């Protein structure tokens, strides 16, 4: 979705946080001088972390971090959607309800006793309740990817997610394959865009960016079995989730 701005005006932007650790917001703050440059080109009207709260009726862009865990947050995301032209989901919590990081593929909610009299624990992605225009995946997001998205939005261009898998990005960085070393890395089936930051630092990919478009779970499971690598239980759960959605 493209949008247009009124001549000689900066787009009105809001940055919101639902239930999360706010790690994606920290990534944005870690941009430091680049963030200051971005702020020169937008009109930031709402951001709790930065202590910004102005009066406004409409937004051009809303960045939302975190998942929906309560009726109050469900209503909040609906109000944000009503006010904004472009809604961006930031991080795995907002994009998938944290499922790709927490691996709770077979659990939709839990009946537990929570503070405030709540009896149901759930973690839903924001697109369960509203339309999302763009997704920035990962736990946390990649801050360079955030900058690219902001540039595209300011230049009225469509932002496109990386077509590569984490495995492809790992190869481009000439990193030795962790699967070849006997580790259960999910890079071959995980959506890229993070520049393979975990494998490049000798940590297996856990799949926090979700499945790549051409993900072949069965093939990866067979590779693990042939090489004597224990198949992670959450990979089998992920397979069941994919089958159930067909």
C-alpha cells in the first residue's frame, strides 16, 4: 500500500507498545544519530518510551510492537488501526504473537490465575484483529531493516521483505554451516532479512523471523535425521501447524 502526504508536511508517526519486552523499541533507540536524522523528517506525535504524547486525530504511520494479551489491548490496536493509514508490525510478538520465538504452536491460550483478575493467558498477533500493511520480523527486529522501511515509506515506495532465507544470507557471508557441524539450525526454512546475525556469531537460528516462502520442513527434518542431529520438538510442532492450515 502506498500513501501520499500533504505538500510541505511531515508524516505524522506513532510508535506503540503492547505486551512485550520492548526489545524492538530498544533496537530503534540503538540507531542513535540515525534516529535523530529520522526524527527530522517525521512528526512523531505519540511514543510512550520517548515521552511524546501530542493531540492528534489521524496518523500516517503507526509502528506497533508487542502481542495482544487482553481485551484492553485488542481494543487499543483497533483504535490505532482506525486512526492510521499505514500500520507496521514490529517484531515476532506483533507479527506472530511470539510463537516463532516461544514455540507454543499448539497452544492458543491458557487458563491461569493472573494479576488483575484475569483468568486467560493468550498471546495473539495484531493481524488477528486488524489489517497490517508491513511486517518487520525477528526477535528483536533488525535495526538496519527498520531504517530501510522508514526510507521507503518517506519516499512513497513499497517496502519489500527479503526474498532470501537465513541460510542464503549465511552463505553470502561465507559462514561455515552449523548444520554441517551437527547443530539443529533452522536457517534453511527461516525468512531472511537479519543478515544471518545468529549463525554468523556461531549461534543456531531459532526461526524467530518465521517461515520463508519456500520453507520445506520435511526436507530439513530428513537432513537432521541423516546427519544424526536430534530433531527439535518445536520443529515437529511447526510441521503440524503448517499441515493444519492447509
